[in-house]
């Protein structure tokens, strides 16, 4: 097989992937729009996936934690002191409670494709629950 044939085959494959990614991204943006309307534009965070996996969303949406959720997280972290396992469990719980999109079953499949996604969702929930810098 020649270099040109290989490059053509690769280009076609990548074009098909981009088309599928675009179609999925359109569906995902519809959900983002609905959630921004429901929760407030500045009350949700959107995390884009670094790669595309057929059948999975191209992003996740995290909503701002309610005061009770964030206070529970903070209390659990303070009680954990230096226990990193307990701190991780508190962050996992916050992440799960603030996930707005996709549904739980789809999100579990996403966790298999991107193993650190749950950490990122937890960090985004924390970021959404805190104040920004000095005015």
C-alpha cells in the first residue's frame, strides 16, 4: 500500500469521526442550553472531553452545589484531616451530586473511557461553589 493510499484512508476515517463528533456535540449543546436555562448560565460548568468515543457525549455538565451539599463536603474534608482516601470519597460524593449531564449510566461508561473524569467533575463542582479572587 502506498503512502498516498494510507493517507487517504486515514483522512476518510478522521473525516467520519469529525462528522460523528459534530453530530454528538450538537446534541450535547442542546442539553447545555437547557441546563443553563434551568440553573442559570453562570451556575453550570461544562467540561469538554479530550477525545471522541462513539456513543458517548463530548462533554459533561456540572451544576453548582447547593449550600447543604458543599457544607457536607467541607465538613467531611475537615474531619478527614490528612486521610486522602476520605478526602477523595468526599470529592467523589460532591461530584456525583453535582453531575447534571449526562445520565448516570452514560456517565459510568464515560468514566471507563476517561478514568480521571470524576476528579475533574469534583474539582469543577468545588470551583462553582467558591468565590472568585479579590474584587
